C-alpha cells in the first residue's frame, strides 16, 4: 500500500470511528439522562400528590376546628340569642371536633410533628372545656364552684383556644406554602 492509500484509509477509519464513537457515547449519555429525568419526574409527581392531600386534610381539619371553637364560645358566652339551646350547641361542637379528630387521625402521617403537637393541644383543651361546660349544665353544680368552672371555661374558650388555633393556622400555612 502506498502512503497515500494508507493516509486515505486512516482518514476514513478516523471519520467513521469518530462519528460512530460519538454517537454511541451520546446514546449512552441520553439513556442515563432520560432515566434520571423520569426518576425526578416521578418524585415530583409523588410530592405533588402528597402536598395535595396535606392541603385537603388541613382545610377540612382547620374548618372543623373553627366551627367547634365557635360553638364552644357560643355556649360559654354571657349572652344568648333567642332560641339558642346549650345542648344543641354542645352537640354541634362535639360533631365538628369529632370530624376534625377523624380527619387528623387519617392524615397524621402527612403532617409535621410540630403541627401534630399543636393539634393535639387544641383537642385536649377543647375536650377539657367541653367537660367543664357539661358540668355547668348539671343542676347539681351550684355556687362558687359553678362560678369558677364558668370562668375557667370562658378563659379556655376566649383566650387559650384562639391562640392555639392561630398557632395551628400559622403552622398549616407554612406547610402549605412552603
């Protein structure tokens, strides 16, 4: 073979080999990047679904807690509207508190630990206030003990629980909006 033929053969092999090699390396990189992209896309979709469930659960829980607090405040208020029945108010309060509790139980794993603690604190104070209100409605409780229970129930309904509910709301907003 002449030098020219060797040169042409080397040049041809280099052009073909380089293009083929580049194509193979490019295909391998593309496959790797496509796999990483699909994995990342799947993680984002999963995170999006979890976030949607968190938002839905928090909306239901917070709404029920607000309603329950409203009924507690109505039953412990100094004045009553015509036709307001304490037993009906307590029944509504219990219904809404139960709905919030059930929703919380179903979605507890989706919520942060600190939000769970705040919700637990709210539930505990509500139950305690509900017991106090039930005692107030008992005709056997009279005198100074009745006044102390009344004052404690009002303190819980108008001072303690609203601040706990605000803390729940702030934590929920942080979780929802990141």
